[in-house]
C-alpha cells in the first residue's frame, strides 16, 4: 500500500441517487476523472453522458440492472443489460432475484445469473451481482454465493444503498469465504471514510462503492505524503 492507485483503483464512484440533476452528474463524472477511480456507476438514464465524458480516461462507465429491488423478471433484466452494453456500459451491477432466492427457487436464480453473466462476458463487460444482504439470513447469503460461483460472475456485492442497512464486516467475511477465489467482492452502502476502505481491503475486498470519493482519496493522498522522507537541507 504505497501508491495512490492502491486505493483509487478500488473505487466505484456512485451516481445513483434519484435526485441528482444533470449538472450534479456531470460534476460527479469530472470528479471520477480527476481522482482516477476504477469506475463511475450511473443511473441507466445517464449512461450515454457517462460514456462520452469518460472516453479515453481509464474510468469505466457502469450502470445498474434490476435496480434497486431485483424484482424485474429475467427478460427485463436481460433487456436492461443488453441496452446498457449497447450504449457503452462496461460494468453492470445487477440485483439478484431476492424474492426467488428467499422462496428457494434456486433454478430461477441460477438461470437468471447464468444468462446475464453470459451476456456481459460476451460483450467483454464485468458483472457484479448485488445480494442486498439486509434482507437475507446467512443461509441465503451463502446460497447466493454458490449460485454466483456457478454462473462465474465477476463480483459479488453487498448492497444497493436503498435497503435499511449496507455492508457489514461479518457479511464481507462470509461472502469471501463462500465465493470462489477468482470472483471478487464489492462492499457498498455505508462506507464513508478511508479507514473503513482500508479495513474492508484487509478482508479481501477489491471494490467499494462510494459517494465520499473525494474525502476518502484526499485523506489517502495526505497519508501518503506524510510517509515521504523530509528533504535533506
């Protein structure tokens, strides 16, 4: 942990709040570019703006499907995903079929995950699957991990930010334990400080969803600067 990029490359800058204006979205995209984060995660209505703004920057334009409750049917999630990919999204955060998971309809859950993962990978895009852990017991979180492993998704993710609670350390440990090593873990909702980001990184998390991106990365710059040796007179 010696470089600015060690933390910046973990960050998905979140621009998903429904009340954001176009001007606020544009400012958020400028921030994502200035800070060199991994991705900016947009509302679907803003993906065209994001693709144009982020072209050539290394910041990936991302968006969401089945958001925020996972209640859309598979055909709708597939349409959302295909449309976003066609418009230039490179990362998709999709909410798992929560009600079907809780109903133990695992064939439905698995088929949906398989279909969306195949579509994303065929288009060289990343799929992150949101569990919305606030609504799940540990048993169902583990079942979701197993389904995601079979579907070979790219990330499992804790939360949308629209449920009663977000990530917890216990959930991250459980998800890392029960997900294949080649599938990454993303923590979201409730991360506000650099210390929280560093804590989850130590647990094996490689992406975090943030709205406090500037504060976190400015603090990281400050800490890195304080480690530098004083110049010799």
